[in-house]
């Protein structure tokens, strides 16, 4: 009786695990495939000012005068790729399956943008500058990449969770928030703002080549990660809890340092 029960349980577990595998997107395609002579489909969608990519391939975004969504790659997979607009956000997703040697990418443009979000192992790449009077939110969750050129906006909120990369060009805004948790890398070439707040939890890195902060620069590390920032700020607060480090060449009018653990504050 026990043997029969064990066999039934094992069979149920096997079926359950198979369903889990079937419910996943398994991407077995080249990272940078050749899109020469690929199929192209332009899609008509409702207006949007946000983009979310949950697919394991590249989405290219640009701020443009005219909105567009263009799918490129192998046409037989186009019907599995969904580009739905919900509450003003373009959600790019693909049906669960095993994809081997498949070419797919999406090109997106819109006059306004308030959100770029990457979830998973794919990427969002923005090679053109972003200029907006609104707040802008950048979110990277997973092992993928979110890369932009220069950004000018009202306030910038940026979050990186997982092992991915979030890389920016020059940023100009009133307030800039950087929140990193995990082992990912966050970087920017320059930030000019009234206030800059950096929070790092885990083993990740934050690298900003140059900052020009009119009021407050706050940087905190919890864990073994490193923050490297150079430039100038009026008031500076630096906190380290753990074995992480805060370093760089910073000039300031006033600084407060709080250190708990073996980490260093070299400002």
C-alpha cells in the first residue's frame, strides 16, 4: 500500500514539474542573431508612455515624434509575441515555450515616456536621448540589461534588483533616487541634480563618474557592495553597514559619516 501511494505521489510530482517547465519561456537562441533579410511587422496599438519587456531578447526604444511598434525576426513566431497596452503601458511578452535558434526583437518609439521596465534576461536599449518634463522611472529586475543614453527629466527613480545591469549616460533632474538590491551593476557617466540618494543592499556596485549636486547627496551601503562616486555636493551623508565601501573624489561643504562593520568610507 505504501509503495502504491509513493508511486502515485511520484507520478503527480512528475506531472506537476512538467507543467512548470511547459509554463516557462526557455530561450535557446543566439544572444545577437543576424537580422539580415528578416521579416518585419508593424503593429497598431493604443497610445502609451511606458514600456515593459518580459521577453528574453532585445527591445530598442527611442523617443520619437510618432508612436510605433515594429516586430522584426522570424514571422512564424510573431503570433506568439504580444504587444498589449494596459493603462498606458506597452507590455511586451511572449507565450511560454522552448525557442531554439529564433530571431526576434522589437523596436518601439513614443513621443512621451515615463517608464522603462525590464524583467528577466532580456534587455531594453535606448540609444537616443530622453527629454521629458515628467518624472521618469527605470526598473531592472533579473539578469538582463537596461541601457539608456542621456536623460533630462523632472525626477528620476531608478531601481535594480537581481544580477542585471542598469547603465545611463548623463542625467539632469531635480531629484534622483538610485536603489540597488542584489549583485547587479548600476552606472552613469554624470548626474546633475538638486538631490541624489543612493541605496545599495547586497553585493552590487554603483559607479557614477561625476556628480554635481546642489543640495544633498546621500549614499548608503548594507552588505558587501561598493559605491564609487566623484564630483561635488553641498551636504553629504555616507553610511556603511557591513563590508562594503564608499569611495571616490568628492568635494563638499559638510559631511556626515556613519560606519558599522569592516567597510570603509573614503570621501
